[in-house]
C-alpha cells in the first residue's frame, strides 16, 4: 500500500520494522522525522502501545545500509495493523499529513525513543475576529 500523501516508508533490516518518513534528512544537521508503523516484536505490548499512540521519532544518522526506502508498505503489515488498531489508527499512521502539525522543538523536551503525537501537536492558532 502507498501512503495517500506520497510519503516514503523506511525499512530497517536489523530491527525488521517499518516506519513512515514524514521528513527525510538531506544533511547531517537535519533529522529524519518518522512515524513508527510496525514493531520489532509483535508480542510486545509496550511497542504496540507506542505505535497506537502514533510514536514520532526524529533523529540524525549515518545510513550503514540497514535502512531502505520504499514507496509502498507490504499489505500483510497493513492487515496486521488494521486487525490490532482498526482502520482509523492505520489511516493516521500511514496517510494523515502529520508533519505540519508537529512542534519539533518540544520533541527534545519530551522524547524518549520517540514521543506520542499528542505531546508534539502544535497548539492551534487562535483566530482574531
């Protein structure tokens, strides 16, 4: 399945897990920003809880060949996610445009192996009428 907004998916060959790339790093100083999509261990409730909470990770790294980028995520991953979390959560994980809603400055204050989207969502701008 492709992300409806054209985002890439990253696969880590070491951990055997998938993420959706919200922003791909083009320089060492600019971090990748990703949403965890699949766990390394499907039996780990904590890992599944982080995915359900839409865990955002931002990091810089040197790609040692363990990461590959893809335009599609395997259907069996999507099917497993829908079975665990339902279609609404999977829509958020795979398709919603989350990056413009993130407060990445807050990420450094609250992140510990990522942070839930709810903690990183920018406060809405008050309208002046």
